C-alpha cells in the first residue's frame, strides 16, 4: 500500500446488531434507514408510554435513540 492508497475496510452486514447506533456514513453495523425506522417506532412507543408528555418522551427518546441524537 502506498501513501496515496486509502486503507481498506471490511463492511459488515447491516442489521447484525439491533443495539448499534448510526453515528456516521461508512462502515456501520446499522444503516441510516434501519436507524430511522427504529427511531420512528421508538418515538411512537415513548409518546404512548408517557401519555403524550412531549418533554418526558423527548428525554427518553434521546437516551434510547438509534441515531446521532442518542449517541
């Protein structure tokens, strides 16, 4: 490998770790689409759990999110 050759990477199959977060594009355990879908389900779950209390739901969502806001 020369100085101008970027290091090689090994992509992982997406979705292998349901607890993974999507932090940035690249070699990830979770795709952006998977993280977005899980976060939508989580948003619905915490709103129902908190009885519609948006402030409490937002706090729990941020703690459990699969996307950047939770990491």
